[in-house]
C-alpha cells in the first residue's frame, strides 16, 4: 500500500497565491520612478527567482536603490494589494485543509521575505503550515536546494519522503535537487515536461491520495 508523504512542501507565489501579476506591476512601477521601461517578458524572466537576484536585475535596468531597498519596495506593493484581496490558486486551500485534517506536516517554502510569507499564511482561515522558510532565512535561494532541505530539517522528516509543489522552473529545480518528489503546476510561465517531476494543470480536485501517488511513482521509477 502506498505510503503518504512525510510532509508536503508548498511554494507560495504562483502556487498558493496568484501574486505574480502584482510582483510584475511592482517591478514596472519601481523602474518607472527612474524613467526606465519594464516589459512583461522581462517580468516573466524573474518568476521563481529569489528577491535578491531579482533586485540585482532591476538595478541593472536602472533602479537606483540598494538591494534591500528594492526588496522592501516590491514587498510593500504586493502586501498592500493582498490586504485588499488574496487571490488563492484554485484547489490550494482545499488540498491544504485535507492535509491538516489528515495530520500531514506542511511547510511554506518561498523566496519572498518572511513578513510577506507570514501575512499570506495568516490570511488562511486555519493553521495551514507547521514551518515557514522564506527568502530571509536561507543563504542560497531557489534554484538551490537549500530552501527545501531546510524545511524538511525543521519538520524533522527525510526530504526524500516529501512532496514539493511548485509553479516555476527555478522552484522545480530547487525541489528536484533537494530530493523531494516534485509537482509542477504551471501558471504564469510554462513548465517543460520532464522525467524528474510531475505536471498537473491545476490543484483543483487534487487530494492527499494524488500526492501519495506521485511519491509512489517517483520511488518506483528510481528503484
């Protein structure tokens, strides 16, 4: 009989909440302050990147602020929008609720800074996460495996026995490199097919049984 995941590790932006349009709007507004353009294509190229890496790119395109100032400015914009409305991805809260009902440990693993991660977690109408690992907490951001390895360590579980849910190529790379069974749920950017992860078009209708199946399939392929 397939064994349920020891934990489920969730990306945030684009996976749990549809915040990518707000991040791109924040980037556009920031560069407009310095009279510099920013295209949708440029914004899409940053999806899934750590905020420090994104800030450096914005500096290269004319943002005359320090990396910490850029991160705070972008985060302020997105958090302000979330106070008005939290755009949950389809099926995400329902799957999280089932995991909590079944006592499956969960972690939020995001490269947004901690105050934003905590704001999103607090907007969920139940205690959804046992652990939050944010971009403020790691030396190496996605696509490095460190964020997922840290989450598994804090939960006290073997990363190999976990499932990670992501929406971007850097996030998938991080999850796969960590050893988690990775699920890609494309949203703002397309995700390629690949033997190292499973693609789902949406989380709507997905259950713990589906996550267990992904883990079992990964283990069978690796034997």
